[in-house]
């Protein structure tokens, strides 16, 4: 006996299968998403913090918000470094091979940055400007652990900008 699958069920199955292939990203798309996310760390969160901490009366409420948001955003970065998205496959990436060959060290550095940003946000909520300034220094050091400095520079896990 032949059993027919109802049209709505068949349609749902076909859409589900089609959806699986449409969500697959090429290495170049992943690198672009990674680059955009990394840029957002500075433009969306840390730039504002740096600017307010240079003033005579920093906005600690904003620091608390931006640091917490930055910490959450950073948690989304790790999956954007899958194997097969290095310079050997996508020449436009600045990620060094050490991201993958020294993965435990890379993951530890990223975790340190996430934690430093979270601590910055927590201390800003408490209103302790002295701690916030010290936390900001630690957050900057954690960024530099991978990047080594400004955008044009290289670092442990990033090639210099050409």
C-alpha cells in the first residue's frame, strides 16, 4: 500500500531542508561577519567608554551599560573563528594561524577580555571611578593580548594592517 504524505507536511520538510543549506556560510562570509563583529567591539562599546573616561566627569552609567553589552557581544566572537577561515583560505583576514594552532591560548585571551569587560561594567554600576579606571586599563591590556595595539598594528593573533 502506498502512503501519501500530506502536502503541508511535505512542504514543511522541503522548507526545512532548503533552510539548512541557505544558512551555510562560506569561509569568506564568516570572515566578513567576524571582521564586522570585531569592529563593533570598538565602535559600539569601547570607544564611548574610552571617550568618557578621558573627561573630568565620566558617565559611569554609560560605562556600566556599554561594558556589559560589550562583554555579551564578545561572547559571540569565539564561534566566528572556526577552522578553515584563516588566511590560507580567505586572504583578507588578519587572523594569524596562531588563532588555530594555539587555540587554548586564544580562547583564554578572549575569556580574559570578556571577564575584564564584565568587571568594568560591574564596578561602573557601583560608581567606583578609581576601580573603573583601573578596570579600563586591564580591559585595554586584554585587548592588546591579541591585537597588540591600534587597528594598524599586528599582535599575537592578528597580522599588521597592510
